[in-house]
C-alpha cells in the first residue's frame, strides 16, 4: 500500500507539472523562432536593348508579367552564306566578372546607319565622332553591302582597346521585307530606303537613333538620346525640320505630295521608339482602319512613287502628315546642314548653343563648295585616338577655320566651334579632375 501511495503521489506531481508546462508556455526558456523570410517583389522592368519609352502602355490583365533581360552576347558568325544576317560583335570581355557588373541594356544606346557604295570612310568617321564624346556604351547596327562588311571589321580592328571596349557592333545585309528589293534599293541614294525597315528587322531593339553616313557628332550622343524621355504618350519618332523658313524651303515650294507641317522634316537624323512604331496603326489616305508600319510601306510607295523626289524621306513626310501627333520635333542644331548657312544663317538654336550634330549632305565633306563643313570632317578624320583633344583636334580645327571665314558658312565660326569646344572641355574635366573620396565614402 505504501508503494502504491508513492506511485499515486508521483503521478499527481507529474500531471501538475505537465499542466503548468502546457498552459504556462516555455517562452522564457526557448529562443524565439526566426521570422520566415518574406519574398521580395521587385518592380518589373522590360530591359529591351535600351531605355523604355517615356510612358509605358498599361498592362492588360491577360498580359504576362515581363521579366528583366540582360544584354545578350552575340556570337561571331564566320559564315555569310544562306542569306543569314551577318553579325560581328566587339565588346569588352566579361569573363570572370560578377553578374552584377555585366552591362545592363539600359546603359547602352543604339545607333543605326546604312552604308552602300563608297560610304565606308564616311561611316567610320561618323562612328569615330560618336565615340569621341559619348558617355554610355553604344551598339552600332550597320546595314551594308556584303563587300563592305569585312572592310568595316578591318577598320574597327585597328582602333585601340580603350576605344573598342566602349562599343558593340553588328553588320547586317541589305534586305527589304516587302515589295521589289531592287526598286527599294534604287529609290533615292543607294540603300537609303533600308531605314524604313528598321522596325521590322530589329525586333529585339526598343529604341534607336538612325543617322545618315554623312553625319558627325559634336557633342555626346547621350544628349540626343535623352529626347526619348521627352516623348509624350503618342510620339514615337523625332526629327528636325527640313527648313526654318517656308519661303525658301523645298517642300513648301516644290512638293507634289503631302508633307509634315509647314516645311517638312529631314530624316538624316531620326530618333525612333521601335516598340511604339511596331504597335501603332497609322492613318493614311488608302485604308480608313489604319495600317501597321510594315503593311503601310509598300502601298504608300506604290501610290506616291511618281510624285516623290527624296525617296524614303518623302514617304516619312507623308506618314507623319497623316499622323502628326506621332512626331517629336527637335531643334535645327541637332541636324545642321548647309541649308542653314548657305542662304544666310537661319538656325537660331545653333547661333546660341553651337551645332550639336553636323549633317554634311550635298557631298560637302568631299568638295570645296562649303569648306567649313569639310574642315570639321577632316579634323575628326585626322585625329589620332587617345591624343589630347585640344591639342590634336580643337586647335587644328580652329586654325583651319581661319581659311573659311570668307565663305557663306565659314563667316559664322562660333556656330561650328562653340559646342565642340564645350564638349571637349567637359571630357577633359572628367578625365583630369578627380573627386576626392572621404573616408566614410570608401
């Protein structure tokens, strides 16, 4: 009985202990449970190959969520057979670099040019001018005849590593997705109509700047690239007026077809949001419901081919005549041509700020009609990479300009020299002036 009583007492004590344990808890004795890590939800960015449009289209409920994309390294293709796109890529090696240091696509600007015939040297000089001053890396999309492809590669290969590491390039054959290729190729200057098909061919590119081969950058390409952010919700391309004064403008006097605004626009420098172009139905004089860009080009050409003089530029003027809300107009200093000075100075923006982009149409880089334009072209062409910009580029340019002051365009040297001097000072200060980092910033 005594043993039985002891067992009952132990059982009662153990039961009381269990009751205290369950109802009193053990928080004081055990460490708190770690909080379950919450999944981080980052905003969705569409890192297509460059910056996004100024205002993104609203996402529909059925549209899948877009995920970030990084720059795609393009393989070098050794074969040009089979009609495939010729792709040549130069870029700084990223082998062994952490993923966080891979260049993201929003840090790359895209520039397209079409080169046929004897335009090799002009194109290389244009690329050189863009690289001299630009800040972000540039992806060049070069559309060229096959016999020029190797010459471009050879030209780029002799540039120093400090330069070649700042750009990528791809070379594509001349192709036209609709209509007669020979007709398109001979529409105006050789292959110039290729620019009309950029939205169709470069499907993975969001935005780009198209320039003619006879264009020179006198300030960073980054500055005109910023106009993309200035587009409103309907704008999808940007160009400068063909002329500033209607009474001496070509379109206002001679055009036999519709054109944009009062003086028309010049397509030698054209900023394009390709994503918007591909997704827009354009009003026209043929079909009331509107046509996509690709479906519009050929019937538009068929309708107006007997009335256009400047080929693809005229077709662009017709398109934006019927869709004026789609076009952003930038000032004449971004597409400065002989027309702005050979009839008297008529580009006020260039007088105030200097020329930003020089467009040497009419062949003025290669004749003596407008020596002021040729002086700028020759100075950039002869500048040795990595030399001092002031000593080897600006001072020779300034000196040679003295020989042009008695010409129509040379009599206003500040228009040609002001912006390039300002740009070179900025480049010099960036290289020479170093910011001292405080201990807490390290």
